[in-house]
């Protein structure tokens, strides 16, 4: 009991507001040294990357493109989905970052940018707005509060300490990484302004909070009903004219603030509706991850995600309105400031429990009103606040923030118990204290179980043992439920494929009784990461003998050179229900191009390269928004993009009948000079085909059924070759001889499009490497050769 007796005495003597501020900043900076959301987790990373990406987009594109999908703004990759004030904040941050660390906000090429210095800048960007907005707002509010509810100065100081040391905001803003201190700071400032009877400033500040994060709607109804009741009181006690004047001030203050903030978007209705659509997306679902609300609880018994999102949104709206109605009507009838705080708590908690599209982090919107009410009931409020922090445990574990979570929670508990000795007059609270201690003990036990104990097989999500990624596709065709499931877990390490399937089947034993057909793919985390991203390289070449004679069927000798084309391929999850198209981001520095391409998987009874090329060109000209400027592109750019579409669309069409909920990112770099005779186009084509085939092989690794139709491949149908069996990669990731032959043939198709009549020599040497004696496609010999030193001089003059 040392802390019980000594710490309160120490606090009473030395604690003051300046010291509290210093400690609060120190704790924030300690947490900032830990990891952040999505650190090094390709391809989507996390909220840290989202904030960086918004800086990149806002400083690089005009406001008219901020909320629209385009070649430079892929909305599938952390598209901007907050109101305009967030975008303006990102813009200001982006200007600073562009000055200090320009590569971190370079359009398209900065995706996933991470460095120690960048992390430092990002952390500073949070601390600055925290010091400018949230912390001053907290001081202002409690000074206004204690003018209404008088208490001694120590009580005010200690309540400020409890607010600034609340672990939830610190862990999310300085650990996970967000700017909640901006919207919450504006909200607290608006309440402080209300307590100071500054009507216009209250409207402006809360409108700004609402235009920074739409989740401030959690707090909107109490403001509305309080001021309606306030105006009605003026009408009853003073006059109709005075009430009308007050109402007009309220309406004008809100309207003008909104108009100013939305000024770049309101001139065009299309712009305005797109922003609204991005702010309120219905396609995301009723809740995210393991949020502690009613719908997540009900989902254990009845799968709510089976309900149409439109229907579920309506249900959420009705239940939320019903739950907030009593407190709003009470506030309307008796518009006092203390009732207003209680209404803020009730409404925000109702929104958290019942509204649509709730995140774990949304509990912070409930925590702030509770902190503001804490001077009136500190014990219950701090108890609730401890539970709000614990409710975010799965998210914090995923972000490697367990140590700061435990440390801050323990410190908060000790600080409150010390404050309690100084502030509270106990009135038969022993049972409540016992109940509080038992609930916190339960939190400790659950935290331990989450980290150390394996959950029962029947209830695998009783506590999260490790991060598990699960993607489920509903393939029902009206003949009963059919599910295709990908399960990724570290529990599969060292297990055979059969053992993995048995583990999944045992866990889902009851569910499988009701499912007509079920297929599963089981991967370890390492396998999943490898599936998501890989690289292929293809060398350049130089012809040593017979450069011109080979065109006429005479022998030639060529060798590979140690200059390569490198292709980086990333598969991502996206909400794309069209089985015949794949959204694809292309990054091609070699032709200074970056944009979006839609790959069309159109199965055909026969596959003709000539026909397919023409159809590809037609699609690019007519249907592809990223190539509206096609006519202005040079021949090389046009051919480069068309070849990419041809190879990926053609090969995947041959081997896969459909792909669902995936998008690709393809980045290609090369040190080979275009048009220098070193095989830049062949190396490009070979790397494209190799990447496409590698993707198919990885899909076999994940148990995706690969169905090859020889009728779709000219070479097989014309030559009568036996069907090539594509095998999954083994531990040694390499292509078989047959697969290299296939790569060579497909690359020649693409080469013929670029050069009209290619001999096949370039793509052959780029496929096989070393040295090749070449006559024609099916007549080449790989030669053994020592490593040669060759001096190449590039004159940059056409032959």
C-alpha cells in the first residue's frame, strides 16, 4: 500500500498544470517510439500509410480529383474517405513533407514509403496538432466547467491529468497512427465554447470537427436538441423575435462554415455527391474486425454479413434512433449543460453500439464525453475509460503495441487511485470498488489468455492467439451454399496440407453440416506474404554473330548481359465482384508512365493472337479511362501498355476461368536503353510472361484449381504438343524446361506485335540466359560459355 499513502502526498505538493503537460507529452513520445499500423505489411500496410498516401494525393492532384478514381488516384488503395477538412490538413502536411522529404510524397512511386526519419516526421505532425488543438481545448473546457460546478483547484488539475493521460487516445494517435486529436480537440473546444455561452464559435468549431471526421455525427444530436431547447426557452422567457434571431445565428454560422469548407466541391453536383459517397460508403459492412458493439455480439449467433448492406444500414439507423430518442427528448425539454454532457455520453454510446460501419477506434468518441463528465463521477468514469482501452486490445496487439498498452493502463490505474485519495469523499463504494477490481482482473486474465493460451478448437476466436487472415467467397449458384475459403495462420507451420485441412474442418464441424459444398486453401503467414508479392528479372542480350542473317533462317549466336529488367508483382484484395476483369495499377518508369489498367479475362472458343491484339486495341481505345490520352502517346508507350494487357489477359484467360476480389500492382524497371539493340523489348516481354506464369504457379501452391484449355493456345493447338502440366513451386523457386519453353513462345507473340516480324532470337536469349546458338524458335542450342567482359558503347544514333 505504499503508493496509496505516499503518492497522493507527493501529487498534492508538486503536481501542477505545467508538470502534467510535460508528463503527458513525454508519455506520448514514449509511445511514438513503438510500431505503427501496418508497418512493413505489404501490400496495403495500414492507417500510417493511409495518412501518408493522402498527403501524396492532395499535393499532387487538383481538388477535383481527390475523391475520384483515376490513373493517379486508385481509390482501392486507401482512397480518401473523410470530409474536406481532413483533405486540407493532409494537403498542408504534404507541403511540409515535400519540402523536407520529397520522396515520401512522390506521386505513385512513394507507395509504402517507410524510413526512420519519415516516422519521426509523421510522429511530429501528430504532436504539433495535439499541442495546438486538443490539449488547449482540454484546459479551456475544464476551466469553463469548474466555473459552473465549483471545486477546489486541485480537483481541476487532477481531472486534466486524467484526461491528458487517458491511454486510448495516446495509443491510437501516437501508436496506431491517426489524427483523432484534431477532430476530438475541435469537439472539446466546441463544448468549452458552449459552456462559455459563445454560440457562434460553438457552431463554427463543431462544424469543423464534423468536417474533419464524419464520426463526429456521434455527438451531433445533443448539440441540435440542446440549441433547439435553448431557442425555445428564449421564446418562452423573452420574445419570439429574440428566439428567431438566435436561431438565425445558429443556422447561418453552421451554413457559412460548411459552405467555406466545401467551396471547391459545391460548384459541381457530381463532385459534391462523390465526396458524400466516399464519406458514407455502404459497401464496407456493419462493423470492422472485433469491435465491442451489439452487432459484433449478435454476429456470433447469426451471421449479419449475410444481410444486404442496404437493409442492414436501415436496421442500424432505426435501432440507433430508437436508442438515442429518450436522452434527446429529455435534453430538449430541459436544456442544461450538465444534461448536455450526459446526452453526449448516451448518444455516442448508442451510435457505437448500434450504428453502421463501426471501428474499434470509434470508442474514443464515447470516451471523450465520459472524460468531460468525470469531475461529477470520477470513479465510474475512470472505470469505464479503462474498459474502453481494453476493448481495443485485438487492434493494439496487431500493431505490436502491447507493451505501451499494459504500461499506460497500469499507470492510469495508479494515478486515479492516488487522485481518489485526494478528491473523493467515499460513500459506501466498497461494493463498487470490488466490482471494478473484479472487472479489471477479468481484463488482465483475458489479456494473458490472448497472448499465452491456445483457444478451444470449437471456439477459435474466443481470444485472438495470432493474426489470422480469412477471405471467404460465396459461390452459391442457387443449388445450396458453396464456399471457397482461404485461411492463413501461423498454426499451419510445419503441418502437411492434409493436417491443415483437418484443423479447419474440426473448427468448422458444425457449420460444415449446413454447407452444400466447401473448398479451402490453407497457408502459413510466410506463404501468404510470398503469394502477395514477388519479383522476376530477365536479362538483356547482345548478338555476337549473325544479327541480320538470322532473319533469313541462318544461324546466329547471342549471349545474355548483366543488365536486367525487373518486374515487381503484387496481388491485393479488392471488392471487385466482376469475374471477368482485374483492376491493375501499372508503374513503368522506363516510359514515364503510371496509371490504372483493367485486364479483361474474356474466354474465347479459340485464341488467335492477331484477333486478340486487335480486340485489345479496341478495348484500350474505347473502354479504358486511363488511356483517354492514347492518341497523344508515342508508339513505344502504346505498344508497351498493349503488350502488357495482351500477356496478362491472354495467359490468365488460358489458365484461369475467373478471378474474384483481386487487383494487381505491376511495377517494371530496367537499366536497358530503349532501342539500343540490347533486347529491352524482349527482356520486358519475357519478364511479363514469367511474372504471369509465376502468379499461376503460386495460385497452385494455394490450392487454386488451374484449368488449362489447349484450344486457347495457338502453339498447342497447332503443333499438337502434349498438354503442359503447370506444377506448383517447390522450395527451389524456378521454372521447368517446359515452362521456359512456354515463356519463350508467349514472349515471341508479344515481340511480333512490337517489331512486326521478330526472329525469336531476342526473346530466346532473354528467357534462357547464358549463350545461345539460334536458327529458329524450335531450333536453338544452349552453349556453355565462360563469363565474358564485353564493352558496349551506346552512340544514341539510329542504325
